[in-house]
C-alpha cells in the first residue's frame, strides 16, 4: 500500500526537500502551513512539486486544528519541521519561538496519541540544544546546555518526544541536526546572506559584506542529504534519536573565504565587522559526531562545507 506522509512546515527548506524525496519514493504527501490559501510555497514551486502535494492550513499552537488535520490526512508518518526557525530572531521573539516549537510539538504528540493509530513521528531537533561544548564533537549522550531561546525551545521539544515515546509507546524520535544549508535558505540566515552578497559584489551591485562574529565555528552540511536521514529514522525498527552532522567544523571566516575564492577574490578586501549583528550569546564552536547514524541508519554526509558553498553559489548563478 502507498504510504502517506504529513509534513508540518512544508514551505521551508527542509520541508520542500523532504517532500521531493518522499514523492520520489512513491509516497502520497500532504503538507501544512498556517494559511495554505495565502502561502506562496515558493520552494515547492522551485522544485516543481507543488501540484503533487495536498496542502492544508494548520495552526500548530491550536490543538483542535492539529487533530483535525491528522484525522483528515490519515498519515502513516508525520514530520514536524515547523516553528520559528531563526536562532537570531529567537532573541527578539522568545515567546513565539517557545510556543511555535514546544507547544506545537506537544500538540502533535497529543493528537497522535488521541488517534490511536500507529503513526510514526519525526521531530526536528537542533544542535543549538547543546550550547557550548568546548572543542569536542557532540553526540547523543552530550548534555543539553542551550544558550538561546531557540535552543531552549528545541530542548523542550526533544524531551517531550522522549516522554511520549516512553510513556505511550509512540514511535517518536528526534533528529538533532547540525547546520545544513542550500539555495532554498532565506536571506535571514547568514550563509545565504554571504552567498547573495558575494554575488552582488561580483556583479557590481554591492561593495561590502557586513558580518558579526566570523570566528564562530559550525558543522555545515547539505540540506538535501539531511532530509534523507529524517526519512531513514522513521524506517528503522525502533524509534531512536540521532545526531545528524558531517563531523567536521569550519569557522565562518572559512565559509566567507571559500565563497569569495570561488570568484578568485580576496575576502579580506570586502568584509567588515558590524557590532550590531552580534548576538547576546553565541556558540563559539559547534560540531557533531554522526557515528550512530552511520552505524544504525547507514547514513553519512557526502558534502562538507566547501561543497555546500559551491552548491549554493552555482544554484544562484545558474537560475
């Protein structure tokens, strides 16, 4: 029988790539946004798959709305990729961030429990849960010490998932994803800002790239690969949580240098520090240990940061 998946937050980067993957695997796919009639679903259109998806309106912070959509779509698998997705913005919108992520996840779990159907549930976790880890790579046993409202919200959702898995025997798991990028990222993410501004400089529209702290280190992967890990987690025999990462960390300065080097430019001639872009707290170093995913799921990242930069640039200039 054909499987059906419900993707909450289908309009975002991960939702669009996941929908593409599941359609290719023969799934029926339904997706939600707060207002499906008004949303543009630009990413689904860019991938050429919008017409193949059942689009529904759902408010994650409204339990009745969540339950109605679950009953209407009758999914075998639910992927929760919704909620406020910007770490920087979470400092300005802490209440909305907590409600959209933590309350939204709780409503989905409770609605699944109410249906009494064997629905498998994937929750999008985040490396931001770990906070400062020194210079060691984080794995599934690394304690959470979140340092942003976003990280706090994602940590809350993680433990909600663990609780429902243990208390109600629901197939529910969290993918603790480290940074993963693509050309579908909105410009509020620093990686997309860098790519767009470098291209603007090359084409003569801009002269300077303003950034905050470029000494932070991150583990950057390629988003289309990471959604495959989400899918694999729900195909496993038992629900477990997994760190999804490349296992390699680079400084933001390296990301910038790589982007300018694609066009044979010296980044130091174009980059300036803007102190207004610094966050109240930020993580100096972030790196994941994806060994468990490799051993159990057979998943391993093929693209590292230089490949990600190249892919993002070429997607932009080849439009």
